[in-house]
């Protein structure tokens, strides 16, 4: 268990983004530990059942109970509330938590109503009894779990080895990266434009509130507006369009005033800002990772193309080491200028491959 916990912590530290909140990190860590423990305990549980002639091991039974109910609470209580909490546009912790709980209660209420209607329909007809309804619900639950196992294990047993085999071919992998560049670039530009439009909306809301009569709105809106503008200024995203920095908003009408001079309007705008910032950051990471991968495979392809005769131009072993160090350091020297150059190069190569 200790080794598993340390291994999960190393994975979290390696893959975690700096923008991920601490509570999300803790939730992911606990979920990974519980999932890995279940995988490790299953063979041990089967061996105990075989050697002890199906005699119950109460210690192992308690461990399974803890894992099951912890996973159950994570899946149906903690993680859904946490998801709605971070997607909420409210400005205070209590209001965010209330909205998250309310949305989950509404979802469970709808599901419960559908289940009750189904049970009443089954009991009111001659096609089923109460025991048959319970058996049907248990079968549906087991079928859902089996389908998840088939999809996930099928991808792990087939897709992962296939992907590792494809990565071994550097030239084919480089072509695949070139072909994926237009789609990733398009998603990146869409996310950037959505973020810029949302920031312009916040700028317009700022103008409306600051120019309005202080007696026509609640003064707490100034606090919410300050939090909105801070969220925009503190978000590090260097790829905004320069033309939008001083872009004037369209004319302000009465509908805009009614919308932004209310708490609900600012909450909706804040929720939209959270979503656009998350999407922009994710697309930016995908694009940067594509550039790094292309540089790595371009260096690999170039190095593999050197035949045994071509390596004679290295005067000593230190030259080969120096050449390898240059290859490793290339992927750490991406500036904004080289990023745009790589982008144009990637798109040109992608279109040339498509035309060919």
C-alpha cells in the first residue's frame, strides 16, 4: 500500500498542471489509489478463496467494504459536487457549494422520478412483479459495469500495445503529427476567439456598471466585477490577438444594461469565463506538446537517416555526445517567435502531405 501510494503521488506530480486546484488533485490522488488497490487485491482475494475453500476472510472483507463504499461516495457524491462547484460562476465559497449541491439534487430527483415511474409501470401491468423489477435493475447495473470493463480493458489490451508499436516508427509517427496539426490548430484558434469574446463582454460589463447611476444597482456588484476583472488579468495567456486589446465594444443597449446590472448576469458571465479559460489553456497545452513531439521526432528521423558512413564526420565520441545534447536542448528553446515559425512549418507540411 505504501509503495502504491508513493507511485500514485509520483504520477500526480508528473502529470499535474499548475492550474489544477489542490482539492481536485487530492480527489484524483484518492481515486487513483483506490483503483490501483482494487486491481492488486483481486488476485490475492481469488487465491485466498481457492486455498481456503471459499471460507470468508473477514479482514479482507472489511478492506473490500472500505474500497467499495469509498469509491461509491467518490463517484456519486464527492466528484459530482466538486465538478459543479468548479464550474459554478458564483463568487463566494458558500454560494458555489449551494449551487453544486442543488444541481446534483436536481439530477438525482429526475433519475429517481424516472425509476419510480418505471417501477409503477411494471407493477401495473402483468409483465412484471416486484422481484422481477429488482432483478432487472440488478442486471442493468451489472451490464453497465461489464460494458465499461469491455471498453476500457479492450483499449488497454489492444489499443495500447498497438500505439506503442506505431510510436516505434519515427517517420510514420512524424507524418501522423503533421496530419494532426491542422485540427489542433483549429481547436486552438476557436478556443482563443471564445476567450477573447468573453473578455470583451467583461470589459463591456465593466463600462456599464461604472457608468451607471450607483443607486440603480446593488453595490455588491462592484465586488463581483472586481473579481471578474482580476480573473481576466491574472490568467496567463500570451496568445491573445493584439487587435482585440483596444477593441471597442458594440453599442450598449437597454438589454445589456438589464443583463449586467444584475448578480445573475455577472454569475453567468463568470461561469462562461471559467469554461473559456479552461478550454484555452487545454488547447494551448495540446499545441505546445505537438510542437515538442514534432521537434523530437524530426531529430530522431534526422539522426536515423545518418548511415554508418555518414557518422565518420564525427571526429570523436565527444562530438556525438555534443550532437545528442543539441538534440535534447532543442525542445527546451521554444520562444514565441519560434512557436509561430513551428506553427507555419507544421501546417505547411500537413497540407503538403494531404495534397500528396
